[in-house]
C-alpha cells in the first residue's frame, strides 16, 4: 500500500485518535471489499495452516539430512573469495535457490583483495648463524589444498630482530612488560590469539615500535588465518561508496586508504612454532599475569638473545566476488524488505565458518519455496543473501549496502544475520533492543536440539543462569524479569555481515549462532569431518538455528503490526546511562540524558497504545520507526578502542579508555561533548516516534542547546 507519512502516526490526543480510527475503519472496509482474501495455506496431506509459522515448522522432518548434504557439498574443497575455487559454492547456492522456485539475482564487484606470495621464518644465533628453520604452514596432516596461513592486507616486509613475548598483545600486557623493563621497539612481538581483533593487536604493537608481529594459533595445531584491515568494513579503495563498474578508486597512497592498512608485517604461526621462539628467549621470567596465552611455565619474555628472521611478501590485486540473492515479493507491502544474510567464502573448507549458516539458509529457501507452492505469500518482501568476501572485511555485504543505501534506509525492516551457525553447544544471540522481545518469543517455539522435551528458550535461560548479572551489565542487557538470565548481546562489534546494515545503514539487526567458540576457527580443521564427528553429528543444532532464523523472518514479514518494541529500547538506554553515571561527575549532564530518555519512553508507550487500537495503520509507520532507529543505532557503533569493554555509547567508551595526556577537566569536556551527541540522537528519535516537530532541549550550559 502507498505510504503517507502524514497519516503514519496518530495523535496522542483522544479527539484526533478517534477521528483517525474512524478513517482507518472506513479505509479497512474499502480494502476488505476491493482486495481478494489472502489464500489459506495447506500441505500435501490436506491439513490447513493459516499460520505461516506453523507451516514452516511442519516442514522440519528430514531437514537435518538435507542441511547435512548441502554442507558436505559446500565444503568439498577450500573456497577463498576471489579465487577460481569460490565459483563452485556460489553456483551451488544459486542452483538451490532456483530449485526452490525462487527469483534469483547475482551482483559482482571487483574490490582490492590480499593474498600471500611468500613467507619465511627462522631463528638465528646472535652472530647471525642459523639456529632453526621454523614452519610457516599448518601441520602436515592438515593437508595442502588451501591457502597457506597469512594475514590479509599485512604489508610486505621483513625483520631480523630480537623477539619479545607479549602474551595476548593487549595494553595491559605491555604495561606488565614495562614494569619488567622490557619494550618491543625495534623488535618482533610474539603474541597468542585471544587479545581481541588481530588487526588491533598488530596496530597496538606498531604503536609501541615493534617491527613485526607473529600471532600464535591453537594448541591443537591449527593456524588461524584472518584479515588485519583497519578502519571498518568494505573495500579499502572505495570507503563509503560501492566498488561498481566505473566507480572512483582511491590510490594506495591516499591518506585515508593508508590508514586502513597495517604499517608493519605480521603472520599467524602455529602454537608449536611460538613455543620454540619463546623457549629461545632470555630476560625476565614470564610473570603470572602473562601466562594466560601460551602456557609455558618456565619461559622468559625476552628480548633475545636469539634473533627472529621473518619475511613476508603480499600480493594485492583486484578480484571478482559474487553475491547471490533470492527474492520473494510481498503481496501487500512489496517495498518493505526483511533481509536474511550469511557469507559463503571461507579461509579453508569453512564447515563452521560460514557454511553451517549457508546450509541453514538453503533450507529456509527450500521451505519458503514449498510454502509458496502451497499458496502462501508474505505480506512484505523477503530477501535471502549469500555474501562473498566477508573474511576480508565484510566486503560483499558492505558494497551491496553502499550501493543500495537510499533504498535500505527507507525500505529495510530488519537484517537477520547468521555466520557460524553451529560451532558448539548453546544458543548465543545479539540484537538491537527493539527486537529483543521478538527473539525471545521465537525461541519458545523451537525444540531444543540437545535436551529432549525442552524448548530453546528453556535451555538458553538455564545456560546463562551462572552468569553474574552485575559483571555483564556493561555489555549485556537482561531482557525481562521472567527471563532474567537471558543475555542478549549488543552488536557493537564489526566482525560479521550485520556491520554495514547496522552501523552504516542504521537497520535493526539480529545475529545468531550455536556454541561460544570453535578451536578450529579459520584453520584447516574447519571441515565437514569435524562437524559430522564433533560439532553436530545429527545436525539438530543446525535445524534449531534454521527454525529460529526462519521464524524471525516470517514474523517480520507477515505480522500486520511490525513487532518492534521501542519501550525496551528506552529501558536499555536508561540501563546504559545508569551504568556510566559514576564516570560522568556532572549531575546536569546526567539529567539531560535522563530527560531525553524519558521523552523516548513516552513516545514508545504511545506507539504501543496506538498499535493496540489501530494495527493496520501502524504498519505504514515503518519509515518513521526506521528513521528513529537510524538515530539510535549510533549508540552502538564500535568504539575506536578495540579493547573497550563497553558495547554502547562509543564516544564515551573512547573518552574513558583513551584519556591520553588529558587532565581531569579536559576529560570532562570530552565527556560532555559525547553526552550532548547521545542526547541529541535520543531526542531526535523521540521526536520522530512522536510525529512532532523537532524539539530542542537546553544543555547544562545556558549558551548551548541540544537540538535534534
């Protein structure tokens, strides 16, 4: 139906509300008279399913077998983005979409990708003679069909220098080394995975003067590949716009481009290689606080006396990547999009990351195809997306978002992401706050894959029962009193394809996965064999994530009233504000934020009331509620400090964790500015939701105002 912003919000006044309801009733009668009734949905056995969710779940029997078959086909060989081997999985996804009877599309781009051209590693004696050659590969039994371990976008370079063990490579690790009188300037930093984003680990070492970084992998022998690109997702040569044919590309010498690349070479190494280097070091003993990573009881931190001889040669080049789509047009609101996405490319075989999610996406496509044949059509359009080049920095999804940004701003309902669908036991979920309640509701409808007779909601709640709520309140939000231990992550990270949708386009997002961590992450151990033997032998966790993902999409595509809960959003922001008041040291700033939050809460309550009274009219308010979220989404943008423990208010997070040489007064000025920015965003969202003209609140300083 056409969208009329002037009619998209009912006045809170009773007279205008009654008049609007009368108009709505008349319009509804006309619609019912002119529009044919939506067909009932049935199955081949003659049962009727007017509820799309019931029909979707009725198609579960045998789905785990189909998912397993798709995963086996997708992981038959390595398929690194931009290489010839990546064509096979792309063709498989396209064929399965078409077999489901869905409309299909593809979109190709040519971004700048990064591959290894050569590497060497050795230990030398102090006089330069060879002590030992060290392997740069994974163990021999892992095979040789995949790309050697490397860091994408690490620059070519080399070093012959003393090594220093820096544990996880965090700020606190360097401070511990400083207390021992040990620095990394002019030396090779040897770190162990686990210190956050690897690109941040390399950048931190470079800031302290290291000439190269080696990051140890898993104790089981895997070597973790990955990107070290800095500065957000997307093609590094087209920051902010899509790398379409004829698009401007910035040069590698451009200042903004250069900031995205690390300044020193780096490489992942095996656990065994890291131990060999550390055992060659002299200097102080490794203190207790630096033994969290390598587990060497009698090692030393260095430097030297042995020298590390390290060289790396990078091959940067433009390469073609392909996104694959399936589209199901909505029958009533075809220009409203519910988007499901998963990336397809992998460093090696990718059974966990990402093709467990790809196989789940294909099963959703198959079920939706059967539902279409049965007579069902979604109210809003559903788009299934298979992204490429995620591993290089969410490039496929980011370029598509940048190319379609204007449409997505006004038409996207939500983006539902699944990356590593299954990597272990237990559901883990993140979302933007207005989707919390929907997420929890859906988990009550899906059978738990590991505990007979229970639903996912039950075991999800029990799994989080041991978490200390006080400890995680800075990062997570407890959804409700009856589900106190359900922890839903706030998506401030930028490590999967929701990043561009949330942080660039301001679209509500959900991210789902089973299992907290996988020891074969980005290694050759990420194979179908591991999944079949250890990860999910019966593929029942795959089935559960498929059903949660699919039901979320159906609710968002078919509910007459979009299931957004902005009251939860307001409550969440209030929780965040309460958590940081101790560092504000300014009651007027706190009062300003609280006022804006109160306005947002009142506007959210009015929406809930209007939705109950006038559900059909509320559907046409999508553009307005989406615009409100564009303002609010910046509250969860990633902070510049990759080690920050705050997953909200990024400006405040950086002001707290990166004070530099600021005095207390200067720090308060920075905090004040960030509070004003947050307050403006909240007030703008409140004004949009209330349908009123932009409001203006006076700031704590009489000469300055906080305006939306």
